[in-house]
C-alpha cells in the first residue's frame, strides 16, 4: 500500500492467522476474524516469487483488490489465475517495475474505491466464485476422462469450455 495510511500495510504470505495470548503462546485466529482482516486493507500486495494461493481468494471475496506479479513458475502464477477467474487479470503485473507502477497508480484518486465496488458487485457473477459452474466443469472433465479411458485411448488434454 503506497497511500498515506501506512497502518493498512498487509502482505498475503504473512497470513494474519496467529496471535500471541497473554501467556505468550501462539494461537490460531478464528476464520471469521481472519476474513474480517482480509477486508481491511485498501490493496493487498502479493509476495514474489512465491505468491498467494487460497488466501488470494479470501482477499477478493472480502472485496480487497490484490496486486500480484506473474512469475515463470507455478507458485508465482496462482494468484494471476485467481485474478483472471475474478475478471480482473489486469492486476497481474509482468515484472517488479510494473508491480510498483500499478500499486502507485491504483492508489491515486478513487481507483481503489471503484475497484472494491466492482469486486463486491461482481462477486456473485465471476467464474472464481461460481460453485455450480466449477462443479459442472469438474463433472464434465471426469466424464471426458472416463470416456478416453473406456475407449482405451492414450491420455490427452481435456478442455472444458464455458457454456455461459
């Protein structure tokens, strides 16, 4: 976060899931408290080269925009896929210079407010959070794999296209 309120700086891979009790022992944060915290930052800045995975979806679900860098390896590309499925793939930078530029640009004016409104408005309509569509795709893929196996064909790529 490059805005004026530096108290809202959160990084995804530091996962706010532990707290220290008065006895000095670490404990897990309740999932509802964790999700509440995911909605607090104006902008979540993903880490690189190993980026966010499931936690990126938590931030987006809570309406917090996520900025990531698409690396070359799988571990640095998951958040980019999540952003694409949320309809905001443009928040995936292709390098650290672009990442910094996008972060500064997003913090100008009301851009983050508009992006948060878009996330909250589109939450129920994007493939990322469309459980019925995901289940349908998984069932179709399983059926197609079974058809290939039953016909004694060699393994192949299976593509399940959106019918929406």
